[in-house]
């Protein structure tokens, strides 16, 4: 009987001792260091073909004038959409030397109007028209020697998330117009204007 009690006490002490012994925990781990780098981007597209195929477009503007009594000013347009995540950007313009082509037209005879608009998820205030392009001017304001600023950008063009990048564009509309004056002779006036989207 005494031996039985001693055995019970011994077993109880062993169990009690095991409760106080901390066994090392076995474990395994996988670590995933994650970084996401967002690069700066500048994209310009044809407003009439706002797709990957419309990037860096060439827009032909052809104006035909026939002088006549009561004839109205003839116009042509080239519109572009800008997308950028940069906080400082510029739309510049530079042209080649004009060829009057016997018409008697000069750069000052080709009027230029620049306007801006924006998509539903874009920031319409991300860019500001730079003088003299903030009012009607003529293509003589665009020089051949160096690029001039047309739009000064001070913020990214997007104002809210747009997973398909469909409506986060800042649009620049350029309209060229000529009065059909009898002073002008038959022929073809030509020049090439290049608009570049740059940062800063």
C-alpha cells in the first residue's frame, strides 16, 4: 500500500514537472519582400484614335480656300490627348520654315486657336495654356529656331483611378484658320508643326 502511494506521488511529480518543461517549438517560414516601382510616363495620342495605334500621331490638316463674296473663314483641326503621371510637364511646339508656294500667304495669315478639355477622370487644371496660346494667335507664334511652350503642366493628368486609362486624358485642341481673301494667289502654302510632350 505504501509502495502504491509512493508510485502515485512519483507519477504525479513527473506529470507536474513535465508541465513546467518548455519544449522548443518547431516552425518554418516563407518571406516575400515586395517592392513596386512606378515609372514616369508621357503619352500623347490622336484624339480621334485614342488607342495604342494612335500614339505619337501625324495629323494632316488641309485647308482649301476659294475666294468669293461672302466666303467664310475656312478651318482645319488637329486634336491630341495627353496622359502623364508626372507632376511637371510641358507641351511644346516648333515648326519648319513655311513655304508660301506662290500664294502670298504668310505665317501671320494662318490663325491658330488652342483650347483644352479633359476626360471624366482627368484633372482639367493639370495644364495651363501659355501666352500667346491662351488667346487666338497665328502660327508665327511658333518659331523655327527653338521649341516654344504651348501648355505648362503642373500636376498629373489623372484625378481618379481609371483601370482602363480611358477617361484620364488632358486634351489639347488646335484649330487653324484662313480667311479666303482675293489677295491670295493660287498655290499651296505648307509648313510642318511638331508638338512634343516633355518633362520637366
